[in-house]
């Protein structure tokens, strides 16, 4: 489960990086919008997966300290 979370988080960061690259390069705004849409979709998917895993008892909140 932790590996899946890390992979999705890495995909979110990669999508954000692609959008930044398109913004800096001055490229196609549709590509930037698609990258940001993918980032938002992955973020929502990760949130829902974490919530479902917590509800199923697969993960536990650790807290700080």
C-alpha cells in the first residue's frame, strides 16, 4: 500500500513538473492544462484511496511524536 501511495505521489509531482516545463517554455497551453488536470485527478484519486484504506483498516494515522 505504501508503494502505491509513493508511486501516485511521484506521478503527481511529475505532472506538476511537466506543467511547469510547458509554462516556462511557452509551449502549448493545452498541454499545460492537460498536465494540471492529470495532477488534480491523481490528487483526488490519492485522497480517496487513502480514505478508503483508512476505513478498511489497511493504514493507521501515525500522528507526530
